[in-house]
C-alpha cells in the first residue's frame, strides 16, 4: 500500500498501548484536527492498537509495525514523522535506536525519561543534533516539565522588567482523592526506570545538579560553570518545615529536575541567563504541620528522604554490584505496563508554587496549577501538547540536546489544553 502524502506536520507516537500512551493517544486524536497535525502510531502489535481505535472510521490514524528490538522497522515510521513522541520505556534500554533514527531522518524527539545515563549520553550528542536540525527533549512529563517551564517563565518575567533571575524556590502539592492507595500512585514503568539506571554500566550521577552541563563549556554563548552550580544549588534530601507545611524531597527523585532547569539556563536565549548560576531548590509538600497528623507527615518525609538516599548510594556502587541489585529489583518490582488506570486517575489536581528573586533585588511569586493525576494524566497531556507544539516548528535556540522549556520557547498558552496554567506576579 502506498504511503499517503500529507502536507500537515506529523506526530509519531510510540508506546500507545501503555498506561500513559493510551491517554496521550486519546489526547492527540482529540487535538490533531484543531491544530492541523496528523497522528501516526508505531506499535509492535498494530492489530492491538487498531482494535482500540475501532469505530473511529476515516479519522483513525495510520498504524505501522515498529518493534524497538528490530531497529530496521523504525525507519519507515520515523521518516514519516516531524516529531516522535516516545512513551515506550524503560528508555535507557529502548530509546537509543529511536533517537538514532531521528538523527538519521531529521525528526524531533520527545520522551518522559528522567534516567540520568541516557540523558548524559544525549547531551554528548548536542552538536550532532544541532547539525541535524533537530531537538531531543527528555523529561517532558511531571519530571521535569513543570519545574523547567515555571522557572523559565520567571526568567522571562524578570527579563521583561530589565532584571536577571537569581533564585527559584518551588514547592509542589498534589491533592490526592480520598481512598487512593500507594499501589495506585506508582506505575511499573517508574520502578523499572530505576532498575535500568542501576543496570547501566555508566555511573548514574544521581545527586549532581550540574550533570546535564557536560560538554557545554565550549558551546558558544554558554558561560555556566558546573562547579558554581554545584555550590549554589546542591540537591538536599533533608525534610524541612516551611510556612506551616512539612516538606519532603521532590518525588519520585529529587535529582531529576535540577539538572534540566540548569541546562535550560545554560542554553537560554534570555539575555544574561547563563552569566551566573541559578540558586534552585524544590520540595514536595505533604500537608500542614501540627498535631498527630503533622508528626505522621514528618515521618513520611523522612522515609521518602531515606528511600531516595538509598537510591543515590546504590547508584554509586561498582557496576557488577549494581547490576546484580538491578536483577533482584526487576523481579520484585511491578513490571513496565502495570500501574494505575481508570477511575483511580480521576479527581486529582496539583500545583507548584514558586518564590523568585533577582540579582537586582526584585521579588515575585508564581504558580503552576494543573488538573489530573500528575504522573499518568497531566504527564500524557503535557507531553502530547509539547509534541504538537514542536510539530509547528522549533526555534534554533532549542536545537540539540534540549529541554521542555527551550522547546516551548515561552509559549505558555500551549499548555492550556493540557489543563496547565501559569501565573506570575508580585
């Protein structure tokens, strides 16, 4: 059958049968005609996807067979796409052939991974990706798009007043529906991502806020010093209390968002952004301090901190030990593709509040408000909207190993269909 010719930009989706992929596919199909984009789906089992799309008639997207274990099947799919939205993890193991195909065929790339080894290797391909005219964007979901976008919006807000952003202090609060259990909050994909990080021969570099600045010192216009970033913005896991709330380390890992925020600063088109390191801090609010509940929340914060510290220490073990530990965990943790779905994903909302200062003495606040389960509702919508936005064109400043904020380029209105809104002011 001949490949249909279309003049509309094409977003190619991988991982459409997973928990997040199903939500993303529904969102893309709802929005495609509105924004003038065609959706293409790649799947190892095309009939499974077609069965789910049964009833859409002529509006159903084309589905091609793509098996990530067979890189040759990627070429016909990626060659058709302007942007590839990859939701098939774990990414350290499965994403490299997809990224390679995007480099070969000139397609932008978006995924959700916070897996440090993969991001580091992508950063080392920065110049090659720029030469190919493409943007490679990891962490385009709850990790780390909200923090990255909010800080970038604050940077631009400060610049509009003739000032330069000095610090950003973010606190995220998730409103969980009553009766939601822990098993309904964490997917197998998230758990298996940590397994892949441990299994990777490359050191995971968890806990280093400057890890994504590798290779940028020689890049034109980049002046951020990694050592200065480490001094200015260390990643701390210790729980604390602030404004009457118990604050725990950012979930699922406090080490995911800071490197992305600092990479955006290093490559930001905002004048003066890269001149000095940003003092960045973030946390998760577990609720108000006070009474028996307050002590329980503080205990939960310490448990989260201890769990994350264990992950950091495990990532620094010799590779043979890490690999053995990964084998054990992979059998005991939920498998990829498992996790919350259906009614347990409804009724959620969340927000990230930011306090910002400038080098000139200015102070202002910002808030990002969102509807939906942050990991498996809003994440899918945000990633889909970013891919749709990139299909319309990517600025030159976002080419290379990029970030969500660089790719969005200040167009906050693009996130409104993802149920995300940002406000900045005094």
